[in-house]
């Protein structure tokens, strides 16, 4: 239904100009105190969800964000005291199901005030997560038509020496950065007006570095990856990410750094093959006008080998992760709640090139915002098990390690919150306590958050809404939520 999903430029621009950037309490603007790897990136993808049943650009541009300051102290460890300003921002621009932009950036600057000497923070002390995804579609979204989409993605993750936001078992518990970029070409044949048969081809590059005990770079790796698959992709404004990959394969090559003055990596040049079947790739969308969903699942296998040491690992792999969120009706105040859980079996390698790995990872969250933004709380947790089948002297400990974070707040106003948070982990930052000991971070925060108000419906849309209110479409699952306008 390309005509319904590609409104006239004048209508789209009128809606865009009509957007009012009046900040109020938002749903998807809370801090992510534990970063997930298996659950889809809801904070990034949800920003371009179009909730109208006909898929038109009801929200062609949307922005949200938060900012504040927190203070915390570590207990059961060295007693480090931290003051941390933080901020986050998201932007979504949507033109059609095949052309859009999504941006999410979040950063925090933990400053220790218990070191007994004045130190000036640098960029290496900042932790954060920055993600960008943009896509341009060519060709009509109509049954029987062919076309292609060009998608580019970029990300930068970085952690400070006191960070507990990332549970990364492939790295030591110290500062690191992990950056990558990927370009994907999506050739498509529109089997239906809102569903296409696709065979994407992607190329990705990634760079990881981590610090040693002296606070300087101790190692890292660079990798390249080619991947392709075959399956179905939904072209609907309510589904903003993901596709059903019936079968897919990826090849990756990694090269490890040989840092002067440190032992050379055991692995010379790693290669891996990943095979996936029935892969629901981070599917994110709106099941109805006030319910969002996320789902990821696959079964397959991974094979990793190193030609230098002739070591190899193979593993059966799978993932199952899903979440659901209830949100207020578009343009209306209300409460929000969400929950999700994910579990995965996977294979990989340590970032210092010392060993190949196998393991499990489990993630879960639950959160609620109640009383029209006046109160709320969240729980985020992740645990990961690591086994090193071929490592004689592993540089990373095996077994299970986990991190659990909670926060709760009261709203001085719907957009201004004062609250408390708690983090418990047995993979403490190396500057705080030895790995394996449990340590706890207790803190308070003051946070302001908001999102842009949705633009008013164009006159044509309101007229259509009035007509639709006279005759409800039994085939439309959203017809029960369509407001009836009486004159």
C-alpha cells in the first residue's frame, strides 16, 4: 500500500512544522543502568514507531531526552565516592517504512572525589552508548514491485574504570571502547503491499580497545564481517526494525593487537562462521496503538578456529528474547509498564586473543511509571557464564558473573524526578574490588526528562478519521481504539 504509506510531501511537511517541542514526561527516556546484548535496543528503535493503523506518518519527527546528576558510594569495597552528571538524547525522523533515521546517545561522567588529589577528568573517564541507524529506500512499496533499501548503522560503546553498566565477559573489568559500523544492501521483491522477500548483503567493521592496570591501552582487536541471508521483511510503519531470516550465514575475521611490552596474543588470526535458521532479528513494533513488542530468536551453530595455534571451537547456538511494553495513547498522558527476558547460548573469544569461549547469557528487566509520571521504578539484570575449553592459563575467570541494578523515584513534577539507585555485582570494577567479590553501589539522583509532543493530525487525516468512525472495520485490529468524532 505504497500510496497510503508515502503521503504527499506537503502533508508530511505540514505535520513536521506543526510539531511542538513542548517537553513533558516521556516513556522511553529513562536511564539504562545495565546494557543488554540479547534484548533488542528498544530505546533506539521505538523512536520511529508509527501507531496509526493506516501506517501514515503520524509522527514524522520525534525527540526525547533526559539530563541530571547523581552521587554514589561503593560499599563492600574500597569505598569509592562518585559524583556523576549524565545526559541522554534520542531523535527519530520517519518518511516511510523504507526511509527513516534513528539516533540515540547517552553519556555519564563518573568523577571520583575520594582519591585525595585533584584530578581533571578526560574523555577516557566518560562512559556511554551512541547508536545511529539510517535507511534510504528506492522503489515503490506496492505488490509485485522490486526495489532496494540501503541501510547504514554505527555504534560506539565506552566504559570508564568504575563502570558497571556493561557486563562484558570478553574484557577485563577496566575501561574500554567498542566501535563499529555496518552497511547493508536490501534487494526486495514486494510479495504483498506491506511485505517483501529480501536477500540482504552486509559488511561490518569493528574495533575494540581496553585499558590495563596502569590506565593505558593494553590490547584489543579489529574484525571484519560479511553476512547474507534470505527471508521476509515487513514494510509497515508500526514495525520499525527486524525481519524473519529463514536462513543466514556470516563470516568474520579478527586480528589481535601485539602491544609492546606485553605478551603476544596466543591467537594469531581468528576466523568464524555463524549459521542461523528461523532468525527473528530484533523485531520491534507496535502490536496496537498502546502496546509495543520486541522479539529475537534463532537456532544455529558457530565454528571458530585459529590457523596459528590450530585451536578450534564449535557450538550449538540459540537465542530467545522478548519484551512487551504498555504505553499511553498517542498524545495523551498516562502510565507505562514493561517487562522482558532473554536467554542465549553462544560462542566467542576473549578480546586479548588468549582463548576461545563458550557460554550462556540471561537478561531481564521490568519497569513502571505510574501516577502520570509522579512515581516509578525499574529492575535490570544480566548474568553470563563463560567456559574456556582450550585455555591453559586463561586471562579471564570463568563461571557465572552478574550485575543487578534497581532504581525508584518520585516526581516533583511529571518531568522532574528525585530518586535512588542500587547496583550489586560480583564482577566489580578492578579499581574498586577484586573480581569475584560482591560489591554494592548506592546512590541518589536528580533527573529531568521529556519528549516532544506529537504534531496535530492533518485536516485530511481528521476527515478520514470521522468517516472511519461511522463504519468500524472488523478486519482492523486497531478499530476498537479509533476515536469516534461527533459533530
